[in-house]
């Protein structure tokens, strides 16, 4: 996905709104990557938001989600922006 202005901020806000934990950051390739954990239905809602909506000024050309797994206990806390 191609991140627009404030994409990370909106992603962090949406993750917290959905009760997820995780992180988001820009890559050197001009894309955005991250990790999220939480209830499966909310993770699916976040994936849909990341694929179709994003921040108001973003242009999403592709969204890929890999390395999905079920965890018994959350391994992260909060939803943050990494640099």
C-alpha cells in the first residue's frame, strides 16, 4: 500500500478505536508496514479499512497481509508508530 500524508497517525487511531494492539511504520520503499493483534473480527475490520479506506489523503494501490497466526495471549501493548 502506498502511504499518504498522516497515514500512520490514522492507522494508529483506527487500531486503538478497534481495540487492537500493534505498530505501524513507513518503509524506505515509500510503503507502510505494521503488525496488529486482537480479536479476529476486529483484525478483519482493520484489514478492510487498510485495504479500502486508509487516511483521507492516502492512495492505496495494494494491501498485503502475511504471516497471520493465532496467539493465545497478546504479545504487544498499545498501538504505536515506529520510526
